[in-house]
C-alpha cells in the first residue's frame, strides 16, 4: 500500500534493487520474477517529485489530455516529447494509443459505457475498459502494442476503486511515470461523473522491470513529497466541479488537441491548469522567458512540478 505516486516510486525502486537481471528486446533490465500488485491510497496525488527522475510535467499532463480526447496521432505530442515518434507508425499514428482505444477503436466510447453501467448498477462487476485487441495486436509489425490491457471499476465502501492490468511495465517511464498520471486522471473522471468519491488505484503488472539506463535511480530512490508538507503543501485540483459535465470535458480535450491549445475551454481544469501549462511550455520552447509565468497554473502540484522542472533544466524560476 502506497500513499501516493512518490511513495509508490520509492517502494518499487527498493523492490527492484535486488531483482535479477534479464536481457530483453529493449536491453538489459532488472525484473521482478512474479506478478506485482500495487495499491495507491490517494491516486489524485499523481505528480512525482523526484530530483533524480526529473519527470517532464508538460508531457504527462498533455498526454492525458490527448488520451481523454481519444487521439492516436502522435504529431501533436511530439512537441512535448520528441521520443514519442519512436512508437508511431509511418502515418504518425500510434497503434496502441490508450485514449483512442478508450473512446473510438472498438466502435463505442468505453468511458461513457462504464459510466452508464455504474449509473445503472453502482455495484456492477461488469464495468470494464478493454485496450488489447488480439485480432490486431498479435501482428508483429507494430511498433507499439498496449502494455496496459484492461481496466476494472468497482465500488468499495461507497468509493470508486479502479484496477489496471498490465502485461509489462517499466517502473520509471511507465508505472510511476506517464501511466499513473493518465490512468488516475481517467479514474478521477469516472468517479466524478458518478458523483462518487475516488477510491484506491490498483495496478497489477505481470512483468515489472527497470532498464539499465535507469539503474542509477536505484541508488537514490528518495523523492521529496510536496504533498506531505502539511497545510502549506501542494494539492491536486479536481477535473470537474459540481456543475461540470464529464462529456463536455472529453469533447473539449479533443478540441484542445485539434486546435493546438487555441480553444476557449469552459472546463475549469482545462482553462486554469492545462492551458497555462501549455502556454508556459510554448514560451519556454520559443525562448520567450519574459512571459514564462508559472504562477497562473491553478493546480499547485502541477505548478510546483513545472517550477522544479525549469530549475533542474536551466535555472529558470517562475
């Protein structure tokens, strides 16, 4: 049981320190030789504050928006992470893109489907999102196949828990990197749409590993958990207010991506957290530091992550 992503990251790195080495198609790894099940008690505390990992907060939040918008074209994401095109096909689309599979791939919107199922029966055990398609994904020519294969939702003690099943997970870039951000945002979205408190986030990975290029992190696994600083600590900002509609948020995420951030969002999270982060990143990328104002980011956890990331990279402060 981990409190949040920072606690989870430390726990998993300690676990992997003594793991045996294996050779994979991606290089040498240390791998746990059994399935690993991890639980996060506060999934909304999803921002990793690690001075050695130095996670890119802009990529993590924009990828989540891209997913909620049901997209699979990697060209927009490339501006935040140049390596993303390594996973894209010749047409620029990512075969295993989670958001596209959530919203479009199977001919139905699975996010809307699980919400309707849980509205019908809050205790249903049939609220499932599927990402792996055996008919398509067993072909060996794809650059990317879904690592996360299924998602289950379940009401436990009046809260909504979510369980993700994963066939193979890198702890640095996957489990405690991008995956926990976009998966817990999905978790929060479904819970909020149902007016249900968010419960625990569970992830089961059949193969948890760390690549050799990240083994140095095993020697310094500690994070600085800004969530744990008492009343003055950073706090997450919710995706939906009481009066906001989840489907409008999904549609606005799609329009935000398609219009490259130039879209008048009504959703508070998109308008006051995502849009300022997008604008700040564009200023930084273009070298226009005179308008590099991170204080406009409403969510204090993401604001702190952007400040730290800027300081780590080039000494620029908000």
